[in-house]
C-alpha cells in the first residue's frame, strides 16, 4: 500500500470521493511525469456513505463515463482508501532480520489493529533500524473496503493495479514535487467533502497520519 513502481506504462490516478470522482492520467516523460488527461464528475447524493460505496453501478458508470468523455485509453488504475477502516501506526519492534520481520509481522501487528487480522490487508515499511530495535510504519485496511473499491473499478472495465492509502498517495505527490530533506517537518492536509486526511512528515518519513 506504500509507494509502488508504476513501471513504464501509463497509469490513471482515480480518486473516488464522497461527492465526486476525479481521474488523472499520467505518463513517464524522461525523468519526470506528463499529464495527459484530467476528468471530474459529481456523484449522486448518498452514493458513498461513511467511505463505503453504496451504489456500485452508479460509481462504475461515472468512472466509465469519465474515461470515455476525456478519451482516456489507459486501463491501469491506482486508487486510494481512507476513513475508519484504515489504521496507520508507527510501531517499535525488537531487532530481527528482514526475513524474520516478514514472517512475524502479522503477529506483531495484531495487537495494534482493532479488527480481526484475517479481515484486513496489511502492509509495512521499515523506517529505521538500530542494534536493539526496529521502527516500522504499519498500514492496514479492512479487506471489504479494498474489495469495494476494486469492484467499482472492475465493473467499469478497468484494472486496479495499486490501492494506496490516501494520506500516503498525497505524500508521494509531495515527494515528487518538493524533494523534502531530513529534519524538515511538514504537515500535509487533504480536506474532502466528508473526510480529512493529515500526514505529518519528517523529511520523507511519516511520523503521524490520521483520517477524520
């Protein structure tokens, strides 16, 4: 759920918000990115409630219409999730190898997640290491939330290749455009119609992230 390499193929960033759907088509151009298309369309009231898509057909039709209206030919989509189903925490674990961390992380994460561990998609990033401990950024989201977003995209005939967390997607944009330095503290704030995301960074390290 953290920054994933998109490869050399074009990618459409899709923001399924509580009041509208936004789409941005990007392509790699040299060392940077080129904006190819931009689309926006409002959703009907109560289509999305508390971050949950209630009307899948409505949302998928809006997605398909945006792609058609703006002649977006790329089918590979990156989308995001946020809200109460998303848990982000910085946790400290005993020192161990990368292999041991990968094998045992679900067990360590279980005490920090208020859901059944079998009901979530879980990811992590090792942010620092000492001789005694590991500092790990943990991200979890309820699987039904992710499946809800993926289904809306697939019903529109598109391919979901990345499901990120909204706060980290915003962080990726910030890092690409501003090249933050270690020790530089910045708060990224995304104010939506129904949800607000805050992500406080030290350089490129997220030290606090919450949705409200």
